[in-house]
C-alpha cells in the first residue's frame, strides 16, 4: 500500500472515530412540564398552575430544575419527580427524587419559584427506594430514570395541605431545540406574572 493510500486510510479512521465520539457525547437535553390540578390522577379541583424546565446532561450526570408555580389552594408540603409510569403521559409512579422533598423547595406557600442542580451520581439526589428498585446504585437509577424521562413516563408533582397526594402535576416532555430557551422564557414569565399578583411569593436558595 503506497503512502497516499495509507494516509487516506488514516484520515478515514480518524474521521470515523470522531463521528463515533460525537454520537456517544450527546448534548444536554431539555424537557418541560406544565402543571395543573386536572393533570393529577385522579384530577384535583385546583386553580393552581405551574411550569417547569429541566436540562438533563448524560455526560455530566446532572439534572437542572427550574420551577415556578402560583395560585395553589393549599400551602406546599413537598415536591418530587416521580418515575416511571407504565404508559407515557398517564398513570402514577413512585417518587424518584430526594425525599421527603427537593432540598430547598419553598414550603408553606401557595406561590413560589425554585431552582436547583441535582448531581445524579449522588445517592442523596434520589429516593433510596427508587435506587433499591432499580439496580441498587445511583448509576443504575439514573439509567432507568433517563429512559423514563425520554419516554414521557416521569412527572413533577407539587403536594400541598389541600391535596396531600398532589395538587398540581405535569408530565415531563422533550423540548425540541432551539425552541427550549424561548419556551423557558415564555413559560416562566407567564407563571411569574401570575405569582407576582398573589401574596406569598418566595424564591428558594440553591441547595
């Protein structure tokens, strides 16, 4: 084989490896959820609303959470991510995230905002029961959760004194790029306007 062919082969192999690497190194993926009482199972008669945006990074193993909610009938007692339902966008499932609630989530209020970044390699980011039921390690729990997240089988629930099983919830669905930032701005702004018109608005510090 002459030098030209060897060089061409080397370039081809390098390009192939680069392509494979790009495939493996997936970009962070954006999801959203619109929360309401009718979205609960069974439905709850609540005028409360909420919007949430999530960014899952399967390389850094993180999940960023941004939530805004307003107009709840009861005061907040807990909030969780649940996974994984038997069918997409329907049914109920156990708590997947930190118990008894997200660290730093605003409690005792009817409106508020929340932002956090979960390190999914830490056991503290998960419900211990979810880890046990899904392989026994944070890594195996993340794998199952990611599958459910991508399949529309995970939902965010906000529990209150009015509805202990959850007053408003929303299934987490994929946001096509590049619309994610526009959706985040529109969704959070809309809920924020409602929140500012009501009393009891709080912002939770990052945990």
